[in-house]
C-alpha cells in the first residue's frame, strides 16, 4: 500500500521540523515547505522520506504551485499542517501598518491559502486532516502583542468555519493552541535545567499532531490545548 502524504507549511528547525520527523517516522512521505528550504538541509537524514520545497505562505501563487507540485509528484496529501507565522512586537502606538499587514498575511491569510488548497484535494478524496497551529494569543490579546493576536484570532475562526463545513465531507480540521513557549536550542541555553519544565518539547507537540491525524472520524478533536506540565493555571 502506498504511503500517505503529509505537507507541513512553515517549517523551521523547531516545531516545524519536529512535525516533519514525526510524520516521516510514521511511514508518511513528507513535504517540508519553507521560504528558504536550504536552511533545513542540515537536518536531513540519509534515506529519510522527506522532500524540501520552497513556499511563501503569504503568496497565493506560491501556495498553489506547492500543492500542484505535490499532487503531480506524490499524489493527494492526507495530512496538511499550517505552521507559518511571524511576529513583530510593539505597542499599538508604535506598530506600523506595514508590520501589522505582514503579520496578518503570513499568520492568517497564509492559513486561508494553505487550508483552501488542501481542502480542494481532500474533499475530492473524501478524507484528510488539516491542522492549524495556534497560540496563547489565539485566545487573548496581550499588551504589545496585537501583531500576533489578530492573525491568531483570525486563524482560529478560519479553523472553526472550515471544520463545520468540511467535517461532513470527510475532512478533519483541527486547531492546536500552543499555550506556552516551545523549547529550542536558544532557550535551553538561557534557562536552568530545573526551569526547562516550563517549555513544551517540540517532539511532544508533534506526537499530539500525529495522533490527531490517526483519530477515528466518530470522535474527532477540533481544538486541542497544549501547555507545559509545570505551569500553574
């Protein structure tokens, strides 16, 4: 039986690559898409069933070209993850219209473009999983974080609308709220070992995404809230 195809849009060395690795470990053929895929070549392992492709999630033509090439080379994807985003922090009096629009284009409009292209293929096939990466900012806007909260709020609304429309057509749409900081090489070096429990390991997040894809359609999760075990809430 042919391997299922997964596409991850917005791949960096952190969560994006952890998702890529987990899906590949599950026997999937994985396309890792990034604006600069050459930066990911050092992470590639010999024999890994992963392909690197260039894609600017904020550009409709780039997203369309990505999915057209995936369909032509591999077939219709069964799992698509939108993990792209950008953030420029600043107070509301300091933000520029350009930075606000750019953050929205990458973090929300890009989700629409990727979700729409994935849905076109999955509705035809009558099956598939689309997952959007959210954040604490998906639920509340904090001071200085308008450039993050606005696109994340919009992405969550998009996921809800798509889930209600596409679920009856066999497509599982899920939104994952990453309620905390993701562990990285940088913050591992900055904090003491005992404080690292406050960070979410990318591999653990990736496992949750993979399990969402494996869920039977009789009990699909739409929104999953992930946070570090040591957080007080």
